[in-house]
C-alpha cells in the first residue's frame, strides 16, 4: 500500500474537519422538557414538539427553544380589589400555565415569558376585579370562592390561547380584609356577640325566675299538703285520745277525774314563779282536801 502524500493528507483532514463542523451545525436535539422552532432566514419553517434528534440547514436555519413544562405566575404583593359593598380586600393568587403553541407564542409575545406573564397577570386581575365587584365580602372570602376560581381559569385560558398559552389553574391563596375594614368588621362582630350574650343572659334570667317561681309554688303545695296531712293525723289522734278518755271515764269516772286533776295540778305548778290565787273551797283543790273529795 502506497503512503498518502502529506499534501493529500492535509486536504483529507480539512475535509473531515469541515464535514464535522457542518454536521454539528446541521444536528440539534429536543428533550421532553422543551419544544423548538426552526427558523429559516427569520421565518418559521417547522415546530418540533416531540423529543429526539433533528436536522437543519446549517448557516441558513436556526433553532429557538421554549420550555413546555408547567410554569407558575404569582404576585410578589397582594392586589387590592373592591367588592359590591365598596369594601377593599387584599388578594394573593397564582396561575399555572404552559406554552401549548410555540409558534403562536413566538409571534404574539416574541417568545418572551416575562411579557407573556404580564399579559396573563393583567387578564387575571381584570377578571378578579369584575368578579369581586359583583359579590359581597362573605361571598369572596368563603361562599363562592371555588366558583370564582373556575370562572377566572376559564376566562384566562380563553384569552391566553391567542398567545399560544394554556391556563391550567387559577388559585386564590389568600383573601383578607384591609386593616381598616377588618377593624370595622371586628367591632361589628363584637357588638353582635354582645347583643347575643345579653339576649342569652336575659333568657337565662327569665328561665331562672320561672324555675324559682315553680319551686316556690311546689314548696307551698308540699307545705300545704303536709299541714293538711298533719292536721288529719292530729285530728285522728285527738279522736282516738278522746275515745280512750271516754272509755276510761266510762270504766272509772272517779279515777278519771282524779287523773285529770293531777294533770291540772302539774300544769298549774310547773314553774316555781307561778302564782295562782283561788278560793280554798274551790273544786280545783278537791283532791287536795281529802280522799274522794271529802275533808
């Protein structure tokens, strides 16, 4: 085999290097996180959305890449909106979006994500202003929050498709009252709570009076029934005692009279300080004058 002349070897090396350079400028890759637009002299000739290896005309065509992942747009500071009650509320929100049509995205915003986010933010803010202006504070804070987010998502998605963008979600992370409105609401809530507390106290006092009146009534009824029962028992006892006295009197009238006289003496001279002035011949001293009432 004849050796290659040095002059021819240099030419071959130059050709190989040229081929490698041309090949490197002719091949480009697209991975799953991005899409690419191929330009020919500034004009869009193709859009590559699938990952893989592609070819282009070197020095004539160039490629621009776009992120096709889901992006997040959030505001650094809360925005202020006015409700139907003319009350200011502070709102924090974020938007999930992605580039769905790279060609339209490039034409509408020149492929600038910051410009796209500014337009998207303006669309969302306009929607928030319109929806909050139709609702009360209670509606936007809790009552219709989910409905507002869905309306905003649909509106932002519809408007953003003109830029080649899909809006996947719009979320209201915080809806708060401004400090001056919060103070007014707090004072109104405090007054309402005091009114409810006073009403409950009044109802409690009325219930307590009713319970006390019922208790007093029951007490009087119990005492009356007890007194009636006591009188009944006492009457029954007195009748029984009278019956016993009558029976005793019937058996021995003289002894009964003597016993009753002793009871009278005992009750009359119970205290040493008692003084009783009677005629000595009175029947009161009948049994003191002698047995059987005789001297």
